C-alpha cells in the first residue's frame, strides 16, 4: 500500500456516521428524478465530449487495413448515455458503428434526440432503467458487440449492480464474446475523500450522495472483478488510472483515481 493510499484509508475510516435510513432510501428511490433535475439545470453544458474513448478502447477504432468492411461493423450499447458525450464523438470517428443509447433521465434522452447529429440510421436513444427495464424488448438478441459502461455504474447503488449485469447478459442482447468497456470512479479518489471529510454525504461503504441528491459509488478492482465474474464474464484487464489535475483558478492540485477495465461475455 502506498503512502497516499494509507492516508486515504485513514481518512475514510473516520467517516462513521452515514445519513439516516430514511434519507438513504429516498436518494435511492428518487435517483432518476434527481438526475433529471441535474440535466434540467445543466442542460448539455456540464460534461465534456469524451474523445479519449476510442484511444482507450481500441474496439471502437476503425482499422483501415481491414479488407472486409463487415468485420469493422459493430453494434454498441451505451449504458447511461447522458446527453451524448460518448455517443456523438464515436459516431464521428467510426462510420461503421451503430449505437443503442439509454438513460433513465427522460430529459437527457430528449437532449440526445434533439442533437443535430442524431440520426436513426446510426443510433437509437431511449429511456430505460438498466437495473429493471428489459433491454431485450428493444434490442435484437445476440446482436451487441460492445457495451459501454462509462461513469454510469457509480450512479447505481451497489445492491443493484447485479441486476444491471443480468439485464445486459441474461437478456442475451450481447453476442457471446461481446466486450464490456468499463470506466468509473475508484476508491481513494479525491472526490471520495472530500465527501468523507465534509460530512453528511456517506450513505454506506463507498457510496455517497452529492448536494443535488445524485449518488456516486467508488469501485475497487476486487469488487468489480468479483461482480463481473459472478455473472459469467471473464476479466481481460482491470487497472487503476491515476491523474493529477489542477484547478488553475483555485491553484489547487488534486489526485483523481479511476478504474478502467474490460470484460468478455463467456
């Protein structure tokens, strides 16, 4: 364990007073409502387009030396698409991709569908709670090559993570050998430490609530690997990504930690 990890673990150990059960249940039950209000306030201006996706996940890149174009064509399912910060850069970069994109915020899906680059020939966006709404009713069986789970699972309470995986796997929307590309917040991230020290944010271990009522879970490699392997996926890799970011206005440098992983459906 590094010095930074040891210090972070010590900070988290002192946060022993989670919010009450009433409020914890309220935040969980009103998750879709709170994210809808988030997009009402911020519209499409909060998150930046994720142009780094195809660099980090080569499955989304175009291979120009591939002679058979049909081998390049991919069906992608994006979980928690927000306002399209993943989808539209990928559609621009790869003409051989079709994307199904879902989110449980109706307002977010409206922003996606109203985007000037939204075309039903290249993508289909729809409202769905990926922990309970059957994706098989909207997507043909065994057609999805790749599932994108980019900063979405952290918004879901951990007791619902299994339902999310069952939905994309047992409903058979994924092809055998299909890939899940995962990236999300990791334990000991600066945001988790800030939640822990500012008080009245902790719901349960590694799960916190923001001021606006939206939640954030912080993943460990051990937890994520066990979760996927229990549901019939095999780990390709999982690693922590550490980034030092600087807020120039406040002259503040913070350590961000993300968890990036890929799993294959057996």
